[in-house]
């Protein structure tokens, strides 16, 4: 069974490591978590300090924007295909 930690807990753990400046292993032992887990949280925090732990089902702002743009692109391509077919249909009927 995998333990799941809240974003607040992860953020507090990361800030604790940065505030103390001590070894990650000590903070991990105090919190009762695996040292590698805390290293992973530190890495995510340093990569994206504004939104390091978006949570399950939530996307980071960049990923959310990318998904929105991909959806919009797909919709526009579909509309373009429909218009091409309609133009071909009406051009055929004018002869």
C-alpha cells in the first residue's frame, strides 16, 4: 500500500529541509518518510517553485494551457475539414 501525502505536507517538508540546511536524511527520519521520497519532492519544488505539487487530477498551469491549446487546435482542424467538404459540395452543385 502506497502512502499519499497532501501537497501541504510535502511543501512543509521541503521548506523544513531548506530552513534547517541539515541533511535530508535527518528531516526524512523525523517525518517518518523515505529519504528518496523527500529528495523527489525537493527536485519538483526546485523545478517549479510556484506550483510544485499540483495534486492528483490537477495539472500544472503549463500543462493545463497546453491541453487547452491542443483541444482548440483539434476543434479548429475539424471545423476546417467540414468547411472544405461543404465548399466542395456547393461547388459541385453550381455546375
